[in-house]
């Protein structure tokens, strides 16, 4: 896949790869997909406007880094970033996750 003149390598299962090819062949625009995503988000009761298709990229980065125990360089390469700083921004760890991991223990300050 080439985006902004940069080649991106995205690991996909066979099923996802088949779905990707169907999408490309269908001629459906990104706008139509985005509107469908927004509609499904609202129907699911997820009201936050910042929950977009692009937010899934952030979720992917976070999960690849934290939950799949990958290093920042590998995640940077998977996302196609030139600099680790951009990957760090994508892979922000949510405060809710930190609270679950560390609990409500003295010695930790949530700021």
C-alpha cells in the first residue's frame, strides 16, 4: 500500500486481505465508509466525536506496543512513520489503562 509516496506494509490475515480486495474492487469511497462508521458508532451509543476511523489507527498502535509487547521501532515501521516521536503520539497510553494496571496505590500521582 502506498500513502503519501511512502510504501506501507500492513500485516493482514487472509480473511482481512480478502475483505480489503473486495473494498478496493467495490469502488466505495472513503467518505461513504467514514459515514457508515459514524452511523454505527452512534447506534452503538458511543457519543464521543473523537471516536473516528482514524482513532482505530491509534488503537492499533497502542495494542501493538502495549498489549502485544512489541518495541517502539517495530510499531513505527508498521505504521510507516519516519520518526519515533510520531509513533509515541499515536501510542499514548490511556489513563484508564494505567489505573487498571497500577490500581489506586499510594505513591502514584495521577496528573
